[in-house]
C-alpha cells in the first residue's frame, strides 16, 4: 500500500489527532496561545512524521481533508475547554500554500466549523509559511483579508527561510511573525544567526507585529531572545507539543 493510500484510509479510520504546543509571553510568563500539530499513529507504520506525510497530502489533495479535520478538532476542543471553565487562548492551525491558492474551500470550511462549534472566531488562527505567502502574495493578502473579516487572524510561519520583500510583507494584515527555529538553534553561538534574529525582531516591531521565536530549547536561548526584545516563545524548553488531555491539564493549572 502506498503512503498516499494509507493516509487516505487514516483520515477515515480516525488515526489522525491534534497535539498542541503552548506559546508563552516573555513579559508576563503567561501562556498566550498554542499551535496545533497533526499527528498520525498508523497501525502498520507507527507514528509517521508530518514532515513525511504532509508533502504527500499536498500532492494528492488530501491536505484539504486533513486541514478540515484539524480545524474541526481544534475548534471543538477549544470550545470544550471553554465550557470546562479553563483559561481561554487562541489555537493556531497550519495551512499549506495550496489551500490559500484555492481558498474558497478553506474559507467555507472555517465558516462552517465556527458555526457548528459556536466558537468565537478570534480563538481560531491560521499559520501560513513565509514561502507560501510570498509565492502569490497578492492572492495570499486577499485571503488573509477575507479571514480577518471573519475574525480569524493569521501568522507568517517559518519566517526567515523564504524571500520576503518588505514592501510586500507590510501589506499583509497579519498579527504575528514566527521566527524559524533554524535561526534560534545556534543563536547563542553563531553571531550571524543572532544578527538575523535581531533584525527580524526589529523589523517586526517597526511593522507593529508580535514576534514569536520557535524552537526555544533551553534557558540560554530564552535569555538571549529576551535581550533582543522578542515577545513570545515556543519550544521544547517550555513544553513539547502535547496531546489534548495534557494540554487541558496545563490550562487548568493556570486558570
Ligand atoms: O510537529 P512537527 O515538527 O513534526 O511538524 C513537522 C512539519 O509539519 C512542520 O513544518 C509543521 O508545520 C508541519 N505540520 C504539522 N502539522 C501540520 C498541519 O496540521 N498542517 C500542515 N499543513 N502542516 C503541518
Ligand atoms: O514548521 P512549523 O513551525 O509549523 O513546525 C513546528 C515543528 O517544530 C513541529 O514539528 C514541532 O514538533 C517542532 N518543534 C517545536 N518545538 C521545537 C523545539 O524546541 N525544538 C525542535 N527541534 N523542534 C521543535
Ligand atoms: Mn507552524
Ligand atoms: Na515554523
């Protein structure tokens, strides 16, 4: 069986789930958001990394179903946490460039899921990679605007790995830049990485965007990012991506 056929079956057989990785504000120390990451536990292959199956899903068109599954699960879960009286924070779902290219389906899925779950739209966010955003920027800007009208905010993910024109970036009505973890990894030892992160933080501030550093793995990373004026962090140092139950537990402890 090909990976594609296995994946097709996985969606129908409930082998996919969402894990949640918290994002922390460096000023307050509070959890201010979470990123949802798809997980596939295959009965014959075991855990399959999204790095391996997302490209297959994009090529085959299965990505639309996976995204709709994630939106559905995340919105339902967030609403459920709210009903339990837990701290309420937005959940961000990753979307791929292809979904922005043919955005009607994405927009109607968002609308349907918000309506079905009765989740207020500002608790749902989307992450679009820098390279996808810049590939057809005019279209992506139009889609981000439509999402914004629905109350759904967008972040630019993996920032620094694509080729942003600053004049184009400033036209995106986004709230947040997420600095790719490849720059954070060696930030304390590689002066070039430190300079790049410094420049991204300064640029984000100039554009009045929040900036999140990804892949923060230790106290040294955190301290260094703080001195550069970075707003928020995400990474193993604070928490790995967690299954829903563990994320709910973390939210309940912070209520
Ligand atoms: O969680 P992990 O490090 O294994 O994710 C690997 C890659 O897969 C990351 O680039 C991440 O953005 C991507 N990814 C994880 N979950 C999703 C998802 O639900 N949709 C899309 N399009 N990409 C995802
Ligand atoms: O491309 P995107 O930023 O959406 O992917 C996030 C990916 O990074 C996920 O696969 C997630 O599991 C992974 N990740 C999250 N925190 C860390 C970290 O601190 N270190 C490393 N190496 N990977 C991380
Ligand atoms: Mn992401
Ligand atoms: Na990223």
